């Protein structure tokens, strides 16, 4: 009789264990709010008009205004170049990971999917990354750019927070779409011959 | 009157040789335990992108573990050399430990050379696999040594608790081998060592349930069916895993309560084995233990199943979301195979423990 009671209790506890771990707790946890990082940046150009051969500074200050970000990315792309070469030099950089240089034709993530959806890059870019980035922490990414051709020199800048859980997890929120089908802010400098 | 020509130290070594061998085996197992705990902690730090330095706490734990293991193997050798009896019986343990320590210590310079040529490596790489294989062999050697000593000395029930220390490193290092062959953490700039997702799915679904059941039944049989060891071993595994894989990630802290529930099947298994040791009861318990592998290997096992079932990007704060999103689907696919593997482990552990004890 005592044995039977122990067996009965054991099976009851086991059933409760499976119900809790497979059904109840998973739904509870899935209902908790996900972290929403909110990246933001401000970029300044030292000169809007330069003469060919001269350089200008491009300074970016980025911040995470939302929740803790597992990864905070600032991407700077150069649609008028085929190679970054010695046109772009990094002056200041305080992200936690080394900058990553993306070359033309490289497979890259798209649609804010973090690499699940991919495309091929059409122009070079430099990605600055911090893993993780706490809220309200500023990061700096300053470039010295010396265009080699006259005309309009464009720079695309965007910032993405991962987990990308909302439309607030990228900046800018709208505007021009780049080769990754992600929004960018466009900055231009006129390079006079 | 006879005059002994041997020195006092030699006499001491000879009279205490079995005990020295036991201490060597304990240190070997303890060393591997430290390496596996450090290794699991290190994986978490990598996922969280915490700064990697030569002397980071997980690394320090791993190096100390290797040093303790090395000392344990040397001590085992000294003990074995001076054995007056059971020399052949203890040789198997020593042999396995020597091969293991050879691989373990060789993996260090191999890893250095690998890093010099190919930069950072992932979880699965030739030097890492050498290291994990060495750890596994050393832990097996330690387990055989401790088990045989306890058997030859008809140890008191209290000394059977040493078997926990003997089996837990085997469980953890074998988990390391399975993780290397199933987790997608091995892609680097030079090599793509990530296992093929379907292969990884199969490996995880079969090997983890087998290993849990095998480890628990091995400690149960080696201890001559002592009640409580299954619960303690299972509980210790959960404690180590939660403190190295869950607690360091602040986003997962709340899920410790979910993870701690996994003690229930271990305690129930212990109770079942205490009440009834018929074949049916053993198989039922093995199947039960095998079936909970997805919960016991929370959180990282999710990465393997995510590759095939969801394909989501999983950043550290999303780990438990994806894990819980997958739990029912994974159980649907793996419940029957995991039960079968749990039962199979009961049979295999019976054969292996007999081999360990009958010699």
C-alpha cells in the first residue's frame, strides 16, 4: 500500500513536471517582453565642399537609447567606391570589436535579419560593432576621408541593434534603402577639381 | 632476524601504493571536472562576447584542471609502479589515463600552433577535439581507478560518494564531445567546421539521452545500487550547467527556476530504482531519463535544433525565447528516439560496469 502511494505520488509529480516544463513555463516565458535596443547616431562632416586631394573628417557618435543590446552596429558605406583602400582612414574608434571591412561581392545579411537573409554587397563598407552595448553608452567612430575623384562623394550610414525586435531597433527608421534593403542616412561632400 | 634493505620511503610507497593510486585517480577526475567546468563557462563567455584573455577566470580554471590532472596521472603511475597486488587490475585505468594525458597536454601546443596559423578557432577544431578526447579518456581512467579501488576494499557506503566525482567528469567531457559534433559554433574565417545541421540534429537527439541515462545508471551500478547517488549526480550536473551556462547570462537568470525543475526526474528515477530493480523498472527509468534531455541540456542544445527547425538569428538575450519556441516541436521529433536511447544506455551501462568491476 505504501509502495503504491509512493508510485502514485511519483507519477503525479512527473506529470506536473512535464506539464510545467513543456507547456506552462514556456508560454509564460514567451509572453515576457523582449529587449528592444534603440540605436541612434549623429554624424558631422567637417567640410561640405573640398578640393580634390584634400581630406575631410566624418565623425559619428552613436548611442543605444533603448534596452541592453546584444550587438550594436554602425555601418558606414561608400557607394561611389569599389575599394576603401587609402581613401578612408579610421581616426577614432571605441567599439568593443575590431572594425570589419566589407568588400564588393561579399555575402552580407539583409532586411535586418542578422544574416538569416542574405545578399551580395554592391559597394564597400566598414562595420563597427560593440558586443554588448548597455543603454545610454556612447560610441565613437571617426573617419578621415580623402576622395580620389571629383564630383559628389556619398556616404551611407545606419545603425542596427540586435536583437532586432522592433522598428525602433534600427536607425534611421525610414528614407533611402541601401543594397541590404535597410534604411540609411545619406551624407554628401562636393569634391571640386 | 632479517634486516630489511629497502628505504623507509620505498616501504611507505609499497604499503600505501593502492591508496596512492586512488588519490591519483581522484585528482585525475577532479582535474577533468575543473577543465570541463572552465570549458562550459568559457563557451558562455564567448557567446556573450566577454573579453578573451589568457588569464580569464574560465581559462585559469581550465589550466589548473590540466595541472591537477597531470599530477593525478603521475601519482597514479607512482602508485601503480609500487603495487604489490592488483597490478593487472589497475593497469587498465593507468593505460587509459596515460593516453588521455598525452592527448590533453599535447593539445596545448597543438592549439597554439593552430591559432598562430589560422587565428581563432571555433568549438570544433583538431586541437580542441584532441583536448576533449584527452579529457574524456582521463575521466574514464579516473572512474575505472576509483571504482576498482572501492570494489577491492569493500568500501563503506559513505565512500561510495566518491563515485559521483568519478562519473561527473565522464558525463561532462562526453557532453563536450557531443556538443562539438552538434552545436553550430565552429565556423571561422579559415574553416567551416560547423556540423551539417541534419547530422547535428541526429547526433544530439540520440547521444544526449544515451549519455544522461548511461551516466546515471553507471553510478547506480558501480555503487552497488546505493540510493541517493542518482539524485546527487543529476543535481550536481544541473548545478554545474546552470552556474556556467545560465547564470553568467543576465538575460537568462529568470529561467533558473525552469532549469532547477529538472531535478525532479532524477529524484523520481532514484526512487523508482530504490523501489523496484526489475528489468521493466530499469528500462522505464532509463527511458524517462533519456526523454528529458532537451530540458537538461538547456540552453545550448537549442542552437542545434534551431538550425534545422527555425533558422533564426539567436543573440544572447533571445536564447530562451527561441528555446521555448522550439520545445514542443523538438519533443515531438525526439521523444521516441530519446526514450529508446535511454533504454539502450541501461543495457550498455550494465555491460560496461560489469567490465569495470569484474577484473
